[in-house]
């Protein structure tokens, strides 16, 4: 018996309407349910009919306030892809609301998730409307934020007037009143909810922007920005002011960018937030970098270094002096690599100092200093001071100018090991870049001991990855990539008949989660030293290194795709 026949049997629709509904659904390419709803049938009646049809208990959700503690049982990706959501936890049994009980893949995924959680579950049939409302709690944070907004709505107008008065320094507005307004419970709840969802959602950054008629909140996850929440335009000033208070910024300064930071305990973990404001047309934009202190500094083995690259790095770290440079664009993970290298240094026996802008992680056993260019404390001036602190190892956040580059080289000449980053696209481009900055070639040759370049790529989930045979266009691409590599070095590349593409899994419908770095690296030798002095152009340096078996970042990515670490599409994107 079909769902339409069940509805007819219950006298919800007429038997003569069945054909009309089917024809209309076919003509409009809509579902039977949508057409039935359009005809005036209530959701409750349809849900009851579906329950009878599938012999499954139904659940009409009276409240959409699903807590995060419940939502965390089912990953957002899985909920969206398979169309089932957690709706309750009763007597140790997880209650699941499902839209399509005939979806075998959804049933399999649910069984898999339940077995991993080691928790029994019970299925209830829910309406599409209720499902969509719960999904909003994942995607839009609406479950908690909407409630806070409703609490704020009645008082927002007057509060914002007061905030505007503070900006102009009107009489009768005190600093105490300012704090009271901004720290009002609803505003505090909105900001706290945004931060919690961003942290639990593995976001690296939170962007809050005034878009004329709305406030857009975006999370950057695995390098991609997605809109996670849209707020009314009227809450913008209150939200920004709350963040400024947390970050010890000036509330009345809206014309200049400001920087700050604060810490908070979220889900039992200490999280640091690095905050930056930027004046824009409709109001200040706020960007918060999320730094999870408990995740801490990653060991070198876990950031994506191959065995050969790991050997090169550790060989360089064992040197008593020299310059180690890591290149790549903004957001390529250079600072993470620097911290991983610092973690290898014995900070009990070595005096390790760092100059950073800003300090991202507090590292026990070393002295970290944040530069402040606005007061004249730059990387260059900091380096001069640092050399008077009897250092063994110096970490400089970034080489940006001629003076810093020259001082870093001078520091290595006086017996120090120096780490830093530089903006170039390739490892071989570092040398021409240093020369362009004004560093003499005859100083680069004896000081530069290791150069690396890196990019971040998506990481395959452990239970994801569909094999692709290396044939046709894929084989042609790989053969072309390695065509100029000497045969003796080709033999060192792992042999595989497959690479892997992303594929959905019960716990990871997107197929990827997290990111890992791909690298290229080379150490200084006599041939490169001669080239630096005679012909320091990137192509000549690469040609020399290629003869010795240096692999590019793309080739490192190909090997990782063969080993089921990253999807092959990441190779194409490099």
C-alpha cells in the first residue's frame, strides 16, 4: 500500500485525488509529500500516515532547542548527508529522527556510528520540517543564538543608543555602565556560543562582518570559509564591543585597526583567541584566530614530512649554527612547522629565544617576545637585542625586509642557529629572494643550511578513500611530472597501481577532514654555493638539485596520494 493510499484510507485525501497528486508531482518534479502539503494536508497527518506505512514510531518535535551535547553524537556532515539527526537521549538509548527510513546507506551509517559510540539507538520518523530545523542548529548555531537574540530583542534598541553615546563621550555614560551593557547576558551568550561552535567545529578562524543589512559570521575549516550564522544588523555593535572587552581593546576606537587576545575554557579545554579588528564601511570587521593550547605543538613526524625530509630537518637541527628558512604563502602552515622544529631542541641545555608577531603558542623552556612595530620594536630591533641575551637558538617569525634578513645572516655568522620564514613560492626561490632583499651572495652560501617550502592540503579520513587506477590521464600526468628525474631516484619512489579519491564514509561524508603539509626541501652543498656566487637564478638552482634527486611539492603530494594520505585532486590543485 502506497503512502497516498494510506492517506486516502484515513480519509485525509480522496481516492480520486491520488492520480491528480501523482501527475502533479511528476509534472513539477516534486515529491509526493510536497504536493500533498501544498494541497492543505497537515504535517502531523502525513507523519502519522508514514509511520503506519513504514511501521516505525513517529515523533513530532515540540521544541527545536536541541542542545549541543546531544548534537555531538552525530557529526554534522553525517546528519546532512544521510538525513538523520539525534533528537533525544533516554535511559541510555540514543533517539534518532530519520526522514527516509528506506535509505539503506543511512541505516548502515547509523549502525556504524552507534557501534563506535557503543550506545544503542532507536529510530523515530520525523517530518522534513523538523529535520531542517535541527540541521540549522548545526549549521547556523540557531538553537542557542536565536534564543539569545529573542532575549536581547526588547532591550537592544536602548542599549545600542547607549553604546553610540559612549562613542561620542556623552555625559552620563560611565565606564561601569559600558561594561554592564556589553556584558549583558544575551550578548555574552551569543559570543560564547559562536566561540564554542567554532572550536568544536575545528575552525581555525572566525570572521564577523557587517554586510549592511545583516551580520555574517563565517568559520574557516580546513582552509575554506563558510557562512555559519547570519545575525540581525542591529546586534553588530554589541557583539563587537563584547569581543573588544574580552580582548582589552579600546571600545571607542573604531577608526584604526586593533589587535588583542584572550583565553577561555571551552569544553574543558583552554583555548586562546587572537583577535584583530579592521574598520570597514558598515562597521568594524572582527577576525579571531583560534589557538588550541591543549593540541599544542605537533611533533615533526605528524606534520607531513617524508622520511627523507625528516632526515634533512634533523640533520640541520643538529648543526651548531646556520640559517633554516621555510617558505610559502600566508596560511600554508609555516609557523606550525617552526614550532615543531623548536620542539626538537633541548631547551634545558640551549638558550632558545623567539621574536614573534604575534606569539601563537606558549612554549615551556624558551623565552618568547612579541614585536610591536608601532612603538619601534620590530624584528630587526628585536634581533639586535636578542644577540645580547647569549642565545644558542633564535626563532624569528618572518623575514620581511633587508635589515631583518641581514641581521639574521649576521647572527648565524656569529655562531647561532636561526629559524625563520620567508614569502616565496618555492624552496629554490628563497636564494634569489634573499639577494633581492640585499643580502650579499657570499654571505648566503656559508650560512643557509636548509630551505623548505610547503603547502597545506586536505587529509583523507581513515575510513575514506576510493582507489583510482593509475592509467590514462592520471598515468600521463604522473609520468610527465617525474620525466626529468634521474632513474636512480625514480627507484626510491614507492610503486603503486592506485591513487585515491575522496569518498563518503559513515563518519565522514565529505571524505576529508583536517589538513596536512606537502613539502620540498634542500640542504646547502658545494654545487649550490658555487651557483649562488656565479649564477643565482631559480631555474639553475633547481636544475642542479634535480640531478641529485630533489622532489617538488607536487611530487610529494603524488606520493601521499599513492599512500592513501590525501586525495589525488589535491595534486591537481597544487
